[in-house]
C-alpha cells in the first residue's frame, strides 16, 4: 500500500476514529466515576469534557498526520501551512502561496 492511498484512507476515517476514541475514553471515565458514587450530572459533565478533549486531540493529530505541509523555501524562513487533502491544482497553488507569503520580504529578510 503506497503512502498516498493510506493517507487518503486515514483522512476518510479520521472523524469516526476521533469520535470512537473520545466515546471510549469518556465512557471509561464515566464508568469509574459512577462506581465511586459521583452524582450523575457531575459524571455526565466530566465524561463529556473528556470526550471533547480526546475527540479534538485525536482529530488534530490525524489531521496533522494526513495533511500536506507547504513551507517557504527561503533560508531562515519558518512560514508554513498544513492542509488536509489537496488535489494537484490546489497543491501547486499552495506551493506558490508559501513561496510568496505576505511577510516573506518584511519579517524574515533584512
């Protein structure tokens, strides 16, 4: 399996994976809190908070893994942009944008 195909598959399943990871983690915490006698509303609030954090973290991680990164090629310039799933035309456009970003001449080069 080549890298492009695996990235596309991972990108397609990233949202469901993030939901499943958040649900399992939040549910695990809820189960532990219920067995300790924590009130139901507090347990629900904690479980939802854990779900939100894990869902966001996993989604961000998968987006970072699946995304294409375009960076400025000028020496010493740290400008970059990461986008999930770009086609060939979009990829070329973002390469040009990264090469000529607005702060390119002002902030990074004397």
